[in-house]
């Protein structure tokens, strides 16, 4: 008789433990799901980022036709070259990259190495537009052509 009682006690203990674990997991899942609902501020930021992505998509198409190797020699009134997806001129790229500290491990003179890199240009342009949509003025012709 004693072995049967022991087996039942073990089974009951295992069931209690299992149900307790399931309850704990369910409770934790509910807590996590409640934390996944973004705040109104987070939602506004996500809407801003989506708008900026759409704007950048149009700008890249207009500026370089999605050619990462595009170069405009003596571009505009400055006489400087513009390079890459977003046709950045080096002083503009370096200035904003430094202002926003986007490449903290790079020294100012090393930023030229990132100048024509598509990801770096998108990173700088995204931060520029997050800061102020008036920074679209740096793409004056395409902004006007696209009526932004």
C-alpha cells in the first residue's frame, strides 16, 4: 500500500508543480503583453519614422535613381562633388555626422570614408529629418520636384 500512496503523492506533487508553472508562465505572458502596447509618444515617433522612410525613399529615387555610385561633379553653386544615394556633399555629410555624433569611434578626418556609403548616408539623412524636416532644404531641387 505504501508504494501506491507514494506514487499518488508524487503524481499530485508533479501536477501541482506543473499547474503552478503554467500559471506562472501565463501570468508572466500577460504582464509582458501589457508592456508591449506602445505609448502615444512611441506611436507618434513610429509615425514620424515611417514618414521619414517614405521621404528618403523618394529622395533617393530622385537624387541618384538608387545608384549608390552616383557622383555629380561640381554640383550646384558650391562647385563641390555630390556622392551616393542622397548626393551628399562632403562638408554637409561631415557636419551633420559630427553634430549628431553618429559615428562616435571615427575622427572627423575619417568621416570621408563613410561619405558615399549608402547606410551611412541614410543614417545621417534620417537623423537630419528627425531633428527638423526643414533639413529637406539640403535636397532643394528634388524637394521641389517631388513637392515635399
